[in-house]
C-alpha cells in the first residue's frame, strides 16, 4: 500500500484569536526498526480540515497549494513526538524559513526535509530546505562522520531551479540533474566523492529516512575509507584508531559507479548504511599481497558491498568508515603461476593457497574494541575490550566451486620455517628451499560464521596513538590476530585431502631437524643433540621407544604456530607420550623430569622447558602468557588457567638471575643466560631448574653429594645456544652447542664460597657440608668448575674443639674449607680438591696437653669403592701447639709448634651405583700415616705462632724443658687400652712439681723424646747413654694441663737403670726424678738419679749411705753431670738454691 499520512494531533493555533495553524501528520505505516516518519504543514489565516493523505495527495493539497500552506515538508524523528513540542517546533520552523529568501520573483513559499532528534529546534537537527519547491543552489551540511574532513555535504551549488523536490513511489525524490555531489569537507565541501545521478529519501521500509543515492566516482570516493579498523585502548586509557586500508595506495576507483544508503541518524545499522561499488574494470587493486609480493585484485560479487562501521575518532563519538561485506573474487593480474598463495599477516610463513576466481568472503559486524595491557617490561598483551560499538570485518577464503583441489592453509613459525632439499636427483642436498608447510585443507563449504582476522598490510601507514609505538603493530598481529586466526582455522572441519608434501626431512634456521613421512605429516622434531644431550619430540610407545607415527595435531600445531613460545612445566599425557629429553655433559648428568600434574604446586616448579621461535625477548614473553603456544598441552591449566602463576615464577626466576649477575659484578656464570633472555633475536630452548642426576655424576665428584641434599643440587639452566646441521651424505645430523650452569650456594654462605662464620653448628663429631658449587658448560663441554665444602671437626685426638682461644691467637674455627678446581691434563678435565694456598684453620682444644691445632694443608684422596660404598680421605697437615705452663709451673711440654702430616679422616658414603648416591655418610679417623714433620728446632720468642714460622721449624718456648736439655722430638704416640707406656718399656717419671696427669687409659696420646745423656767413656766403646721420655695424656681433657711423664733409659747394656762407665764402673739407680729449680731469671731442669750405686770391678760403693747423680740442663740445650753422697747419719742439708758444677 502507498504511504499515507494522517493527522497526529489537532492543529496547533497561534495566537488567540489564531492567525496561523501548524499541522503534524504521521505515516500510518511506520518502518520497523526505523525512525518515526511524519509530515507537517503551516497555514496563515486559514484553518483547512486535514484528513489522511497519500503521498501524491499531500503534494497536491499541501506542497502545491501554496496559497494556503506557506511551509510544508517531511520530518524524521527517533520516536513519535509529544503534542507539547509543537509550539517550539512552530517557532523554530518560522525562524529557519526566514533564513531562506524568496527564490524567483513571486515565490515566497518553501518546504523542508527535516531529521531531528526531537520536535523542537530545527537548529539542532539536519535539514534540506526547498524554497519555492526547488533546492536552493548551495551546499547542505548533512552530518559529521567523525574527524577532520569527515563532514558529509550534499553539494547543490550548481543545480539552480532545476532540482525540485518531488516524489516517486514511497520516496521523496530530488532531481540533481547530474550537477549535485556528495562531498566530504568541514566548513564547506572540499572533496567531491560521488557525482549524483539520483538522490532520494525513502519513507517506508528498512531505509526509511535515509539518503539513498547513486552516481559515479567524483574523484574522492576513496575518502569514504574502505577497510578494517580496530579501537586500541591501552592500559585503561582512551582508545586510539588502528586502520588497515583495503585499497592499495595506487587504487583511486576511477570511473567506479556507486549505489549507497546513508542514515543521518547514525551509522550503526549496516542495512541503512552501505555502498555497492562497481569498479570500472570490474575489480580493484587491494592491499593484500601474495608470498611473491604480487598485488591481489578483488572483484565484488553479487550482493557484495561495503557497510558502514564505527571507528575511533578523537572529536566525534565515532568515525564512519566502510568495511567489506560478502564475496569478492580474487585474481592476481600478471602472475606467472596459476597457483597463488595469499600472505595472511606479517610473515610469508602463514599463507592460504588459492586460484584465480576463488572467493574472499568478508563478514562485518565483529566487535573491534581491543584492550591492550603493557607489562612492566614493556611487552603488550591483547584481549577483547569493553564493547563501545566499534566494529570491523573478518574474512575467509572459499573455493569458487565445491570440487577439490582445496584451498590449503600453510602455517609455520615465522622464526623457524622449514627448509628442505629441492626435488630431483640433480639437486644439491645442501641447497635448501622453502615451500611452506601445508597445515590443513580448508573446507569448500565453510560453516556459517566461520571467519577469522585477515588484514591487508600493503597500505598501512603509521597513525597517532597505539600504532605509533615501535613494534606495536607486529605485536598485535602476532599476539592477537595470528593466534585468533590459527585457532579458528584449526577448529574447522578436517578434510581428507592429499596436501602434496612428499618431503621426508626439513631443517629450520635454528638447526632443528624435522622428520616427515612423505604425506605431509611431521613425525619428529629434533631440537638439538650433541655428546650426551638430546631434545626430541616424537610419538613414543609405552616402552618409550619411537613409534614412527605422526605427532598429534596439537603438538604439531604448537611447533607450527606463527609465533612459537612453548612453556612446559608438567609431565602431562602429551609430554610423556611425545617428548624425550637427555642432558649430560662432561660427566655431569641432569634429570629433566617435570612433575606429574598431581604433584604440581603452583608457584613451585622444577624442570621447566622453554622453546622459543618468536619475535621478542624471553624476558618479555615469559611475562606474557597470552602469547604462549600450546599452554593447555604442557601445563596444569586446572590449577593455573591463564598461566599467570607460572608466568610470575618465570619472571621472578629471570629477575633473580639478573640480580645475581648484577651487570657482570656478581655471578659471572649467569652472563650467557642474562644476555640471552634479553636478546630478541635469539631462538632456541632453555631448561630451567634442572636437578643434577646424582647417579650420573663423575665418580671423582660423587663425594660432594654427601654434603648436600641431592635435590638441592640443580642446574640453573641448560640450553642450546647454536645448532648446526651436518649433511652426512644421506641425511642431516645435528651438531649442537649446549651450555649450562650449575650453581649452588648453601644458606649463609658468601658468594665466594666462604661460610658466614668460622663455626658450623652440628651435633656430629665429624661432618661434611657442601657450601658452594659452580659448574659452567659451553659448547657442550665443561668449561669451568669451582666448589667449596666444609670438613667439620668438633673433636681432634679425642678432645672437643673450643669456640674461642684461651689467649691471644687466630680466630677459632671448627672447619676446614676444601676448594674444588678444574684442571686440564692433555685436554682431559680432572678435578682437584684441596685447601686454598695460604688458608689456615685454627682449632682450640679442651685437651690436657694440646692448646691448638692449625691445619694449613688438606686434600681429598679418592679411595677404591667397596661394593656400593665409596669413600674419600681428607688428608690434613699442619702443626700443633702444646699448652703453655701456668705461672710458676715448669714447661715440660715445651713446644709452641710441632708440624705434622697425614692426619686422615675417611668419609664413606653410598656410591653412584647405589639407589641413594651420597647417602649414609660416616666417618673414621685414619692416623695410620700420621707423623711429625721432623723440622729443625728453633727457640720461639714471639707472642703467638704464625703459619710460616711453624712450617719452617719446630718451635720451643723459652724457659721450657726443651730449651734446657738437648731434647730430640721423636714422634707422636697414639695409645690405646691394649697397650700402656709400661708395655712399651717405660716407667713413670716423678716430677717436682707434679704435672697433674695420671697414667693414661682408654684413648691416650703422647709426645716421645730422645734425651742423649752423654757417652759411656773413652774406655768403653759400647755407645751413648739415652733417656727416652714420653709425656702422655688421656683424651677428653678440660683444657688444663694434666699429663703423665714416663722415662726409659737406654745405655750400652740396653734399656735399664744400670750401665757401664769407662768399661770399669757399673752405674745403677733406684729411682729418677725430674725437677725444676729457679736460678736467677731462669730455671734449671734437673734429673736426679737417686740411690746410685757404683761397682768397681767387684766391689760396690758406698757400703753405707747413698749417692745421687744429678743431670742438669743450663738453658743452652747442654747438660752436666754431678754426684753427691748422702750420709744417713749426717744432719739434713738446707734446701738447694742453685746447682753449680762443670758441664
């Protein structure tokens, strides 16, 4: 039915009595979903009766009856007006009419087409005034389409009176006579876009109230903006525009015809805002490119058009642009091959194969608001933002017919594409070519709505805002568009198609070797191999042997993702069934074994694998889980759905490494790692936090396991720096350069491997603890090694080690630091473990005889294994100092420093062949080789002994027994319950004063001396007279001198208290006493042989009384003999004050 207008309200009369009347009529059939459509009329001095009128009747009665109606027209509103708005409408209408002076000599009337938000002020809306029923020759501002130069004008400057307002069917028609144009401009039209052939305003249907037009390109048709726009809101800020023009920069659409509809009320409805363009040659040059950089031309098909979409504008609420919709046939003019490949994004490694005539199907209306998040490291992540009404178009490639061959989707990592030898026997296998990887055949009949981001980059130019940032566009493509596209394509129905890939092997720029089955399926991906290292993905059977079957699609697709950043933290089913990792270098094995999903504790990971073939830095990608590939396959998404926890762990791991490295001032072994994770060009793989395989450790290092919980000994990282592939005549073999770092530092240990203090608390008598270890690998081999470990001695010779010295001296300790180092012997590495040169450890004892022991040399000797038990002996050397005398006591122990060697401590532990390497450690002393050094004696006059002095001489104290007598230190005696000094031929030596010690028992020790007492005379050639002394003490002392002296005389007749002098006299004594007698500032040590008898030939003297023989030392290590007869009847002598006599 034709459109009919009926009075909506009674006419508004004004004033009283009325002199004019304003009528408002409504179309009886309002368009569904469109604006309210109505008409109005204004009459002066008359009040005609208004009835329902068809469009032609309205023109006949109102528009053409200007004797009654001075003003009339049509009005479009978002909704039906209220009657109360009519007074304001009348006033505004008269004001607007006054702005249009008469056209011609007698014409005083006019009409309007009004688009108002509400029925009040015409100044707030859009209008096309028609004075004298014809369009006034001027430009009419229609509406702002957003941004500078985006105001749409109807330019009627040159039409004159030949463009009247008329009607046709249910539309208002303006006849522009080919002179009017739609233009873009600001204050005035400046860019004629369409030279109009027709212009109408439908009053019914879905385009009611729209400007409907047709014409040809007036030169600026491209100003409508054809393409794809995204609204990028970064870090919560206002969105900025990111446009992707569809047209090539050379394409002006010259001569193109256009049919369009534009809605002055807004461009949110594509049905009311669209352009159908027919290029002059049938197709236009697009900004899409093939892999050979050929330009793709698009021919609009039936129903293809461009629909209005909203883009970001800094001034207007939105900017009008037009996105493609429908099917466009693809051609590549001038191409030398019939088969083409369309580049899908930034990289030519992602392509879609097509032939001329195949279709690119565009689907507009997709939300285009993107939330951009900037991480602290500057990396960007993308996700759907709040829907602000901005939209774009997705696309798909469709066969022009339903018969194969199919359109094939090619995809592989942009940073790790596959290269293969060319076909043909004459092809040099070392010359590789890139053919792309046929990932999937696209279905000929796409499911409804199947489309993906497919943007042209051939005409992109920088724009302010997000796109102006360096790398932002690539980050958006790789971080959002490519991943979205790949996901949609992988979810399309699979096609049983021969993808035509006969290859059996391929290599990547990283040196990865990819095995194929000749049917387009990947069988294996070998990421690296050298010496004992290998990382391979391949289908595995229950016995962990390769099956030769293709990798599962989800594993394959992870390696073929345009931007590949794979993080593996769990031994998922996919990992177990497809991954083999072996890591061993130079006698160091590593147990790369991610935890099973049920053992994963979020935030605590071990054996984490990173595989990177992507743009950007590892440090950035690690903090951007949205950019990871295959997250669901290799991690426990149920515990960490987005990867945020794992990402935080990785970021902290990297940050801690950088802090330890400290720009080269800290842990030097982290240099390679820290440089690598910040190198955007590096691609390869890294294994993080990998346990050392204790059972695979070099046996010469296994003793270190006894000093550490093996689970704490881990490689900070093991990775592959460089891969080379070597052609062996028939295939390719990997030649990889692995690198790594094992770094261990026990709590409280300084970076140089020294403990935090001189004491390590332990309840054991002996212990061994690893303090620090650093092992660096380069080029798949050991480069450097260092370690430090503490041998803890809480007792020496049965006496407890004290925490502090009793007097002046070096700082006390209970440990020895053993340093490990690497040596090269004819190119073969070997390890040496010993104390550092110049390092000393001073142990103060609660002994009854020893004040301290200083160990200045120690090394580790490896012993032969016994069954599954290994052992090493810590062989220590140094010197000991005896307890100095208390004031007034005599100093029999004498020695401030006595050097020794081969104090052994043997540590046994489970060998590498046992289930618990390094476990069940135990200790035993090994004193079988312990001996004193026999250095020259020297008087010591200092306050305390230094190491250099003790290493050169045996030092005795002034005023000591050794300083008085020509003592010769014979050795260190290690006693036991089974043998006492008496069993060794010694008798107790009485001293005055007493030395405070009892005859030893249990565990006891002693110092043995020789004391030459002179010869037996010139008449007797049987030899010297010697006193053999032994000062013994029992273990478990209190730090107070308490030892027992023993003596054994040996003369020409053997060990006895009788011997010959001059071959004539026989000398014998009942007892011996050693005493100390003061003599001025010094002391004299005197041996008294009591009750001496002398036999001359056969007669004994004296017959009554007794004779004592005294042997005195005089401080210069010489001695003299003296005799005295004691008459028992004589009165007692006064106490002896001094001893005098000859030497």
